[in-house]
């Protein structure tokens, strides 16, 4: 596979945002279900368990990572079917992530935002999110799942080279 990276970096008052987008020929409610319902997230990211809601913590399994670990995920905002903001809670630190969905003429755009505290590991982080978002596309399309080795280290130079 020869997928081109699409991530872009935006400066904010709080740091930097890494933004990746994907589009789907589907209603926003259907794409929302793909990123929020545990049986559907299991197809591309991993299942989750717990009582969802803003300010609550659920446990999510990283099904495509070595060892398939479980991590706590704090739901910071949930505004169906357009915005989900979460923070990972792990020993290595916290990542703040956001998914924004907009539908126009039967096409839904998913804008995935990783609010970065530092750009130090962007060469690893960017290819990882490209991979996961393509897992989402493949799961929705019923296509073969992508292989991580097609993303990393091939996309690392692109992400390392984003303007800082």
C-alpha cells in the first residue's frame, strides 16, 4: 500500500494541534456510531466498557497494539453526533484527542485532532493516527485492514518535516 500522509500541524495558544481528516459517504449519525459504539469501535480501534458521559471515565482496549492493553479514557465532551473530546489516562502521560464530524450532501468529514503538549514524538504519533483512521475506513468499507508497517517508518519523515 502506498498511502500518502495527510496530517497537518496548527499552532494554538496551548501548543500545537495535529489534524487528520477522513471523509465518508454516510450520514453523520452513522459515522458517529462508528467512533462511539463499543461494538463498532472494536472493529477498528478496540472495544470499550463503562458508563459513558462527559466527566466520566471508560476503559478502552487498544486491540491493534502489542499485548492489547486496556487504558482509562476520560470523556471531556460528548456532543452527538458532532463532537467527542477525550483524554487518555496512562502511566506515560495524557493525550487530549478530539473528533469533529460535519455532514454536507450525504458526505461526512471526520476531523481528528490530537492536541499536542510537545511535537517531540510527532514522527511516531502521526503515522500511528494515519493507521488507525485507515483502520476505521477499512472497517466501515468491509475492506482488508491496513498493515502498520506500511505507515511506520515510511511516514515518519513527512511528520518530522512538518513546519515547527
